[in-house]
């Protein structure tokens, strides 16, 4: 949450293509992201929400993502919604980081629930389980 807060406060990072493109200490300092001690997520500056992202991990050491999961973002009022499109799972938060964390937890819960109940799944959930097995594996 602190990283997303700092990015909000800093605005958009400078457009740098590679580490070799950093030519001064000042440019390097602009790229550093450090925790913020107060006011998490509370700024007056508008925040740009990305349209989508590819998720390469699910914050659970038992699972490993082998194929990136497409996540779409929408904003409703002060809240961000992250949707794992292939699985029709959603996460909510006050910022992109919180929404991503929430959708990651939803994906993990979905995986283990479908794994446990796979003998009783209907057609739609069997399709979701098949997609999950192609994209995520147990370590």
C-alpha cells in the first residue's frame, strides 16, 4: 500500500527505457520508491488508473503462476475494481495496489475451492477450473 501511495504523491514516473538511460543522481532519486509515513493514499492530485495489467503472481507461496493473468481495472467513485477476466473474479480497494491484492486472494481462494470440489463442478466451473490449471500450478 505504501508503494502505491508514494507513486500517487510523486505523479507519473519519468519515462526511462532502461537503467542505462539514467544519467544523473537526480534522475535516479526520482525513480526511487520509499514508504510514506503518513497519509496513506490521501492526496488531492488525481490518480490515473491503468486499464489493465498482467498478473504474474498471486501472493501465496503454495501456487505459482505459469501464464500471466489479465486484470482489468475500473474506478467507481473513490474505489478501484480489479477483475481477473478469465476467471470472472473481482478485487476491490481504495487504490490499485489494494484492489490487486484483493483479486489475488480471490484467485487463490477460487483455485483451492475448485480443486477441492472438482468432482461436483458444473460445466461453467469446470471451464474455469481448466483455465486455472493451465495458468497456475501448485508448487
